[in-house]
C-alpha cells in the first residue's frame, strides 16, 4: 500500500469515528472500504440494458 494524505471536514471525521466505534473497526479501514466501493462503482462496466436506457 501507499500512504495518501487528504483533508476531511471535522464533522465527517466525527462521523467516521462513530462508525469505527460501532463497527469495532479503525478509521483508515472504513475510509479504504468506502473509497474502494466508490471507485469500483464508478469504473464498473455498464451492462447493455443500462446503456440503452440511459
């Protein structure tokens, strides 16, 4: 893995910390999971049905 620094709004960090506490996870893991889902969603191939109905 590589280290990436970013700035987040304070309220978002608070929400991340609440999620981490509830899930007994760490903040970096939650951020990594969320970014992975976001990128996968944005780069996933579009089915023919989706392309024709857009």
